[in-house]
C-alpha cells in the first residue's frame, strides 16, 4: 500500500466542477489523469488507454443495474472500472494504474509520488547544439508527433537560449523564418508535426530557398516502426522536402545526434539555403547517454572574405578608367557592403541604382542615389541606365523584372559563382565578396577620377519625378485614395530605420515607385513572388529585433493589399499574443488588383478577381490589436503616426482605388 504521507498532493479540480456520473481529464504535475465522480466519491486513474493511448477522460461512464460501473475509452471502447482501474474479467495487475484521492475544502486533490529527474534525451542534445550554432528563434506548432522535440525546445527557452513563437498556420512559421533570415542573414527554425503540418511549410521554404535565405525546418514524423505502410499522417517527408532543401536527414536511434544538427545548421548558414531534420516520434525521447555532448560551431565555419582574381580585378579597373558615365547597380547581395559600394560610387561620381529587392540600401536623399530600376522603379533610374557607358553590377541577380540592359559593357561582382553571367555574358565577371572587391577596386583607381560628375543631373531628374508624384497626389475618381498619397504620407512618418516587409501586388509596385527610403531595410518575396509574404515576414523580423543586437529597438512595418493579408490574417492573433510591435498597412481595393491588370494586359476579360472583405480595422480590434480605417487622404499622416506609436500590433486599413496605383 502506498504511504500517502510521502506523496506530493496536487489540486486537480473543485468538487463542483464534475457532476456525479461523469469523467474529465485533469493534470497533476505533468501527469494526465482521468478523474471520475461516482456516487459522491472521486477516483483518479492514468488517462492514457493502454490500447492506443486514447484519452479516458474524454470517455463516458456506464452504470449498470447490477452495480457494475465502467469507464469507456472514446477511441475504441475499451472498458475499465473507474474505481479500481480493472478491465472486465481482468485482474488488478492488468488494468490502469489508480491514484489516491482526497477531498479538502471543496477541492479534489490527487497524490503522486515525486517525479523522477528528467532523463536527458537525444533531442535535448540536438536542441542545445542548435542554440550553440546561434539559432535563437523558433516559430511553430506543437503537436502529437513532435512533443519530445518540443519539450527539448521548451528547456532551451526556459534557459533563455531561444524564443519560441506558437503560430496559427505553419506557412506563417516558414515565412517568418524567411523574413528573419533576409533581415539578419542568420537562420531561425520552424517546427511542425508530421503530415499536413510539414507540408504547410513548403511555400515559405521555397521563398527562402530561391532568395538564398538560411532556414532550419524541424518536422515531426510517425514512429520508425510504422514508416512505410501508410500510418495516420504519414508522408514521405524525405522525398517531399528533397527539392526545397540543401540538406535533409531523418534522425534515427543510431544517428550521431549532435553532429547531425551541426550539419543541418552549417548547411543552412554556409549554403544560404534550407536545411531540414525529420524527427520520428519514438526517437525524440530516447535517452542521450551520459557521454553525449552538444556540439558547437567553433572550427566548423571559415571567414567569407573571397578576394577577386588579379586578372579580373585588372580588367574591371581598366574598364572603369576608360568610362565617362559609369553607373552602379546594387542588388540585394550587396546589402552588407554598402559603405564600400557608396565610397566607390563617390570616387567614380557614379549614380547608384538599386534593384527592387535592394531598395533602401542607399538613402534616396543621397546625392548619388537614383532610386529603383525596373518594373517597380522610378524614371530617374531608367534614365541614367539609358545614358550610361558602363554598368558596374554588384550583388544583383539580373532578374528580368529589373531589366538591366545587356547593350552596355558590364562588370559584375558577386560572391555566388553561378550568378555571374546568369542570363547572358557580361564583359568582366568578378567572383568575390562585394566589400572585398569594391575596396580593391578603390585602391587600384586614382583618387580623382575623370568621370562626369552626374550629381547635378541626378538632382534635376529627382526634381522632375517628385513634381510628377506631387501632381499624382491630386488624382481622385471618387472610388478611394490613390497610392501616391499613401506612400507619400508613409515616407514622412515611417521611422528612418524601420524594417519594412512588403507583399506582392499593385501595392508592391506603388511602394517601389513612391516610397522614399532613408535607412529602412526592405524585405520582400523576390524570385518566388508569393502573395501573403509580408505579415508573416514581419513576424520574423520582429523576432529578430528581440534577439539580434543589430536590430533591437527598430520598428517593424508590413504592407499588403487585401488579398495578401487575407492569406494569413489568422496570425494577427499571434502578434497580439506576443505583443509584437508591428504596424500593418493594408491597401483595400476589394480585388486582386494586379491580376485584374494582367487579365486586361493579355486582352482577357476581368474574371474572379473581386474580393468580399470584412472590415480589417474592426478585425484587428476584435483580435486585441489596434485597428484604424482611413477614407480621406488628409487623415493618412496622422493615422500612420498614431498607429506607429500604438503598443503591440496595429493595422491601418486604407480604402484605395485599384486604378490609381
């Protein structure tokens, strides 16, 4: 008999919480119990049915006329006497474990023996290794096939080594990781269960992959012993994830667990790609053993300072010395080398054009800034490309949306060899890190160059374009605000160092044209062009402001149309839950406006692009955030200012005209 004096007693329910003849699930410490109330007495037994683990506390009580009483499992009907735990016709040692119960002061208490010390598991070793490699944010959903891994992550969070954010849709988790990585260059992790939880990651992971953003995906899986026959929620995750990952492995009992996590983190960081680990349910809680140690990154990753080849450097310098009107086109890949790039531009008196993904890497107020080139760009940038005699392209992938002309001599510098001459031959391809190469070019050039100083022409072109933008502010068809007004007001109110995630659609093109950057960082779904990107990416960016010193204190803004926000609007509640200081700017034109324009451009009739929307401002308020609705241009600036100052998440819904973009 158990000595009740040595037990730990846990309050599990009030006596009035459970009617006579009923059962409910309760928790005592970490133990799940089925609590029953039979003829005025309370009884407690192990909640897990020995058949398939069904929750007995969700079952039903059946009392017969012969005094027999059975608790029936809700899954497959196995019966147990709730007072003894014994099944029909069984013996006391074949049934469920029962536990002492006491009623004290109108509350029910259950006595349990002290829990044994937690055994360190293989996933504890892997989670510690992951945080050693610098992964400090995890976005995910805890569920039945990742519970062992989730508990290992819980311990890391308890030790202040990572932040965990529970999301509502796994697609938000992978997009948040992508946004985090695009801002910081460092990986975050996304956690899901097997089957549909894992497959929901795909779009966000593809976004990260094609934009070279490091991400770590951690997915649960069914037990190893039932892999293959088609168990519940079994998907061949190794095959499903193969195209989207640089590294994907299943964690097995025989794996070198710390090394496997190290390889996943290293592949994500070094290859700037997606790494994936599959965790079968029955492997996650295996004891790690006394000798198992977490791994660290020291000695595993080298510096990235790739210097240019002397011949390529000489050819580049020679071309620059001959040029009279060079321009520099800056891509997203140059984001960490901008001081060196700008210094070279000043030495060359060269206008700096950016791709759309690189918007904001040079302030539009800089005397040599020419704005964005391409479909989302300004006439300033396109004018200088047409007038140049040499293009120096740094960190640019030559997307067809950017439209860099092949009709001029081109020097291309990139740290990714496959990006050099990606779509057509360039005059001088230079394989090097951008900062290293630009410093070498500066050192090889004369301090004073004989190139044309184009600052005066730049100022003139900006004056023309800004006058046109001011003229567009007056556009009004009585069907909503014009986009020029929206981004004119946001340019004046957004913090100079804000992080801004933009979506896909007409709102994106308008942002590229009209918003003037200072020191803001812009995040977008580049090569994938995925609608719905901006708000989840803003969640990831906000997480980075919490655990990356370089971004602490920076305001996060996201921008989308109504179609884009509708993709993942459920996770506005996630932002509320964690007090995320995100302001979402939503341009509501009640349609998929970009698709309507594509249909017209292809001489198709507009079809099925209209949207039925709620009041998004009211929705934000219902979620516990702060919602604002704007229908007049003169209210834009004051509303932005108020929303940006609001604590936690805010949403500014702007009723816009789909034609005035």
